[in-house]
C-alpha cells in the first residue's frame, strides 16, 4: 500500500469519496456526463457511508452485510471510472489512479467481508 494513503479503511474511503467528488466537478455538463456524474457520486460516496454504518453494526452478520454493500459500491464506482477512462474525458493518469484506489479498496473490503463471514480465500 502507498504510504501516503491512510491505513484506516474509514479514513481511506472518506478520502476516496472526496477525490471522486473532485473528479465529478471536472466533468462536462452534458446529458451523458450528468448521468454518469450522478451515478459516480452516489456509488463513490456510498462506500465510506456503508463502512461507517458497519462500525455500528448490531451483529457480525450485519457488519458483514454492510461491508459487502460497501464492496459492491466500490465495484460500481470502478465501473463508472472505467467508462470515464474509455471516454477520455479527464486526465488519464488521474482516472487510472482512482481506478487503482477503487481496486485496492475492493481488495481490503473483500478481505474484511471474507473474515467477517468466517471464510478464507
């Protein structure tokens, strides 16, 4: 993991959400990109929101469920970022960096969910 990124998953997803917001603010205001922007904002900020919810879970099963939702939102975020990369809308290196961060978050959340469910990969 890059040392400049926070270790705590709550802080890391919070920072990621803010980077997604900054990215969305740079998109052109067209019908297509407004739709993508809405989807990206919802998914990209939902990751951290679900991680926060998981920390207040009533049970191990609830914790695993919330972290699983966060994982699915991270996958969706990666999808929308890949579309932006293909459309060549933003700086390619910045978009690739966000995709890479989404993938790292997915890996972390996948491990958390697996451990919470008592499974090992």
